[in-house]
């Protein structure tokens, strides 16, 4: 009898699956990572060892999720928690973080598919990454989504994906350069994650957000320059002065396409000529952040987001190509071209001087 241990690693509402190498048995099939028990080894010891050997990460075993037997094979599936390390592909073609209800879209090994179906059913019955699909009007639900999300707002920046971490670090460097010595307006500042980084080189920062819940967290932090926060609607900003720099991070994707030109013009109205502008957002990555939804006759795309409390929100989530960004921003400031655009694997941003 052969015994194997598999790991169900969950982080930020997503499950890690791994694709077998092309030349392996069942090549390019997806699986929950793990391997065979060695002589005298427990299932818990095996999955800890296997994930370190296969992926280079240290995990803590939270408990046994399921046990399956097939002919002379027994598979023990453990729920595990990521403790430390960065993923390295020692034995797999690639890995993918997927939402539970998307597991069925992958060509899993037959035994792992059985466990995946149980995970999906658990989600449907217990609210894990699933829920009632009640949809509010988009603008109202967007406000409620970010209010409800306040305490988990910065979890996204802790994802241990090497590409993501590299691009986040690069974005922090670029922000410090762009706003050195500037009076910065941080539009949709949220909990102040990027405000802190900007404050290391800026002259001053004013952060605005429509949600008091996130601003309470932002106010509790320390900053490297004078920084203040106000509740304000980014579509209807009323400010006492014009600024020499502005950032809008992870906001443009939530603006309806038919409103984008008007919104960019409104942002520019808050600035002095030659002000530094930095706008950043997510690139589209298949399998990340839920399925992309469309509506007949609507140019926008949408995603259904699930928070840790099980609540769900249908939000606007638009994505862009380099050409689309050049066309969009080039209509509002002179000299804007593809050199003003960074397009990474996880994030894009535009950085330019506002010249009417």
C-alpha cells in the first residue's frame, strides 16, 4: 500500500495548485502539491517536507481535510498554512493561485479532482469564497465593498508571488522619485499603504477617500512628511489649493469607461501645470481575482469579489493595453506616449508631467 500526502494551501481566499512537468507521468496535469511518505514518516511530516522540497516553502499543518483510497493508493489531504519562504519551481512546470469555484476549470488528476469538488461544495454550503449573488447598483456597492474590506485592505500586498513582490517594490521606488519634494494629492488613498511610501520623499501629502473606515486605519500610521486625510468623493473633489503631484492607485479600473475622460479631466483640474501624475492598477491575469463578467451592450467588465466575512460585491474592473492607455491619457496631456507606460505581469502604471 502506497501512501501519499497532498497539501491544500489557502491564502487570501485562493488555493495553490501545481502543474506537473511535461515529461512526468500525467504530464501537465494539475495537482495539489505533495508526495510519497518515506519510511517511518507521518503524513504531517511528509507534507511539510514535500512542500519544502518541491516549492521551497515552510508550512504549518492545520489539520487533515480528507483521506481517499484508490486501489493500493491512499492519499491524505492536509490543510496547511504558509509560514515562510518564496515559491521556487523545483518539481513542477508552474503553479497557480485559483479561487475555489474555479478549480473545476483545471485539468486536475482524477483523485485531486474529487477533493476539489468537495472544496467547491464546502464553499457553496459554508460561504467559503462563495455566497448569494445579490448585486447592488455599481456605485453603491463599490463604496460598501471598500468599507467592508477596510480591515483586510492590505492583505493583497502580502501575497508571496515573486513577480508581484518585485513589481510592488519597483513601484515604491518610482513613487519616491516621482514625488520628491512635491505636495501630493493621494486620491483613493485607502489605508495609507502607498501614502507611507510617498511620504518618504514628498513635501506633504493629503489623502482622500470616500470611506471613513479605511481613513481611520490610515490616520493610525506614521509618515515621513506632514500628511492629512479627508473623506471626499474622487468624482467631486473640492480642494482649497492645487497640487504639484497626484497619485491614484488601483482606482481607474473601477471607473466606468464612459466616465474615464471626465474623471481624468477632474483629476487634472486639481493640479498645477507640470505636476507629477502617477496612476497605477492591476493587469489582467487569468485565474486571479475571480472570473471576468460582461453585460450585453456594456463596454465595461466586472468581477464578483468575496470578502473574508463571506459577503460578495459585484464591482467594475476594467483592464487596459498599452495602446489603450496611450490613447486615453494622450488626449489629456501633451507629449504622452508608450514611454510613459509601465506594463508588468501584475501591475501597470503611467507616470507623466501634466501639460495641458
